[in-house]
């Protein structure tokens, strides 16, 4: 059995969003990081392309054509002219669904890399990112899975090697927060601006957290208006000992908290789990 690849959770450390443009897309500016936790994706040789889904959040997904893994692999087959790749993919779905963590795009990115390596295809990561772009704006960033500034639709990337490891806690209250309704609520509100701030003068952990604190997620208020429990999650997480910053990731509903040390994040996870045992709570390091 081929070892499973990690499809890491994507976190928007900030997310500045501009008004919708004529093409129907919103310009954005974000700094994205990737966690050391995520879904597991295993790719094996097979007679034909197939997908099985298991894991804590697997029951709400299926292996049908709507899954981004199958869409991405079929797109790779078209790009190479070889047809659907003869592989079976097993997805261990550990991340919540519609959670603002880029889970589906990250799964697809891991599957593309796994299939390329298994089949010995001469496609580098840049070529795979072009394929991933066809499945959604998060596709290229999740294919690379590296800290990066994201602009445009989220597909214009500038990698950021200076970002330090960030001790974090990821918290999801168990409600989905689909991107479409959140953006519609954003359009009905006061809007925002896709401004990219200047980088921190100091890339130490403490200075980066201070710098992030003056940024924002323009989708947070619209998401809270649709799912008030996200606001409760933000408030509960902000009360944890040692927390330095609390913000929603992407279009929600996952909230992340940053700490000075991994031990503080671990202790915060234990405390929060005692009061909210049904929430998904996971300490992690964002890189």
C-alpha cells in the first residue's frame, strides 16, 4: 500500500476582498499558510479511475463526478492526452466540509501529485498547478501547499519563505459555511477592499502576530450573519488562555487562534474540548 499523502488544511491568515467585478469574480489579497494536519490521500495503480471516501467527515461526501479529486485527475488525463489515469484514490476525510480550509482543493492537489509520481508523468508542479486552476481559485495555492501571498482571484501567488511556524488552534462548530452564500451576503453589505498590506518589518513570531492583528477577514461578518454560531466560536476561542489572535479562515466556518507556543495551543484545545465536546478542535502548526 502506498503511504497516504497529507492534503493539508489551508488557512487564510488575512483575507481582504474587493467588490465583485464584471466577470463575476471578487479580487482578493491574502496571506495563506498550511497546517501540519489535513486529509489523507492514497493513490494506487488500478484498471480504471476510481475514488473511495472514508474518515470522520467522509459520510457527507461521495466518489461521484462532483468530487474535486476526480475532476482534477480527469483534467490531468486531458492535458496529457492519455485519458483518465488508471489509478484508485482513497480519501481519508479528516477535515470538516465547507470549512474555509481549502479541503477539496488540497485533496485534489495531493491526488494530482500522487498520480503523477505513481505513473511517472513528466509534469512539474507548475504544470500541475495549471491543471488545478481549472477546478477552482484555491487549486494552485493548495497544489503548492506553501505559505504565499495570494492576489487576483487567489491564483496569483508569491511564495513567502519568511513566515515563521505559527502555533495554532483550529476550531469548527460543526456547521457548513458554503462560499456562495457568504459572498452574496458580502455583496449585500458594506463591501471591502482587496488591498495587499506591506509585509511585516520583523518576521519573528510575535511581530508577525502583531502585524496580522491589524489585518482582517472581510468575509467574517457576512459569514457570522448567516451562521451566528461562528460568532460564538470566535468569542469562545478568544477567551482561551494565552491566545494572541483569533480570526475566521476563508469563508468559514473554521476559526483559528494563534499562540506563542505549541504547549499553549495544546492546553487551549483541551480546555475548549471540555466545554464544547461536539466542536472539531485541532491544535496545529501553520507553516
